[in-house]
């Protein structure tokens, strides 16, 4: 029986951070599919009462523990496994710094942007996409500059800050309408280093729910 | 000579978190005014090279250390002072969970929304305000429900999660165009508990730059 269960679905980059971490540390885990798109599961009172009051994925279940927020899950798994763990006060503060920046400004904006581009009904107003895109460009520029000076966010080895940054950065360029790899060379090079880590998998190979059934198909 | 210096300005709720924490723990500190509005200081190459590559306030200077991201500053000050510090693994993970949620979804959206409403030029598109407002309503609703069941975010005493949540929640209602205190009674009650803490001050009494000179006035 797997040690961990992860509530997730393939299209969520927030869930991908946790799924990727589980794979990278070699944990025994299984996904619990959350029907976000067809069933609106995260918005149901049942999900909010029993799984996560924040109405989000991912949620990690480990024995009696139920943890939400990917940054919490990464911290917990790093402390338990000793892998991707920042060491000492300086590294811990620096990893937390990039984790917060990522959650608010990098993947924190990439996620909603990609959702609006691909799945929002009614279609989003162009002004909203332009607003988010400008903030994404700023945040990716800062990240690219950071990674141009060192192989991983806080130095020579990958930590949970890098696992967090992976969130939406491995999804196909056509889902964003722009190519992060082409526009940000240091992020592109970092992405190759992350892909080379043992256990790395693409989000669509790691979590259930891809491809989605076409509209009208199935339930 | 003050032990801490904080790069900040009065209108920044992100900086307020750090300034409030310094006051609540009784630290000796002084503000370093950042000319965000008239001078665009956080966007200058000098600021990004010498103060914060992320182009943000707050930045805390303590001896040789220079810390950015309010969540990092709160963590650091809690560990040094022993005040507002979550204790044990469960509390640490739970405080981090609310800190991340706040940074991404509560104050993470309230800050840009209030900026657009009051200071953006050209004026923002209504669709952008509507997009942000819907996300703010969702996040404040989750927070209000949480605080209706306990006095502070993670239980019976205030922690850095509450100091973080304070970010934009004490600025005047007219700066948002809606009254958080009226719409969210549990947040309103929590706010009174925070205001009662020794050392609490309003952001405009704690950081420099308020009121702003009228357009055309001064430099």
C-alpha cells in the first residue's frame, strides 16, 4: 500500500509541484483524482469540509495528516526525506524567499493565465490577459536573471524552491500562447537540469486526467 | 542606533507586515523611505542591484543580512525574538499554509487591486478590477470562515500568519471601494484583536510617505 496519497489532477501545476517532489524523492504514492473541470469538485461544500477548506489541490494525505498548499507539502517532504532540503538558516530563508515569490508572482500568475486562455467560460476579456501577462513577464524576467548566474535558484544544487518553480513550467507552450523556453534562455537551461533529475516526469505522465474527454463525451 | 532598518513606504501592505512585526516584538528599528510612487525607485537598476533583485519592498537590513519577502522577514524575526512563532511541526506547517494562501490570494490580490483603484495610469479596465475582485471575494470568504471558528488563524494566539494577513487589512475602506469590515464579520472581529496587541499601529502611522504630495507638488 502506498505511503502517500495526493489529491490532484493532471492540468494543475500547483499539484504538479507535489507530485514531482514525491517522484523525485522516490516515495511510494498514488494519486486521488480530483474532478476539477467537469465536476467542479474543489468548489463543493463536501470537498471544502472534508479535504481542503481553501478549495484547492494539491492535498497530501500521510497517515493522519492532511496537508495543503504545495509549499507546505514540499517543506514536509524535504524534512522527512532529507532531499531537496535547504540546509542552515541562510539557505532556509533564501529557499522560502523564492518559494513565496514563485507562489505569488511566477506560477501564481501563470496558473490563472493558462486557465483563462484554455478553459474559462465565458472567454476572458483581453484586458485581463494583458494584465496578467505583464506581471508574468516581469516575474519570469527576474527569475531568468537569477538563473543566469547559478544552476539552481539558491545555488549549486536543487532544492524545494526549484521544485516549486517547476509548477507550470513544463506544460506545453501552446497552452500559454508564448514559449517560455524561447523567451527565457536561463529558465530553459534550468528546465533541462530539472528534467535530468532521476524520477522527473512530465505532469501529464504523472497525474490523472489527461487528456480530458471532449465536451459532450463521457460524463 | 536602531538594530534594524526597513526599506518601506506607507502605502505598501507588504511592507506593513514587516513594520508591524518589528513594532509588535518591540524591536528598535528605523524606516528607510523607498520612493515608489514619484521616483519608481523599486524599478530602477540601482535598487534591483543593491537592495532587492525582485524589485519589491519590504527589505529588512540586520547587520550584514538583507532579507526580502515579508514572509521571510516575519519568519526571521519570530525565530530571533521567540514572539509570534509557531511552535512544533504542526503549527509551523499550519502557519506556513496560511502565510502562502495570504501571499498568493488574500493580500496577493488586495495589493494590486488597491493599486489599480487608486494610482494606476492609465486607469485600469473594469474587467481587470472585476477579475481581481472575484478572487478577493473568494479568498476573504475562506479567511472569514476560518476566523469564525477560532480567534487567530492557527488557534488561540496570534502568530506570523496573522501578522502576514494584516498586510492590507487596516487601510481605509475607501481605498478599496468596499468595506471588508462590514462584509466579513469574523475578519472584523479578528482585526480588533490585532489592534489590541501592544505595539500595534496603523500603517500610515508606522511608515513614511503618507500623505503623498499632491500631483505637481514638491518633487
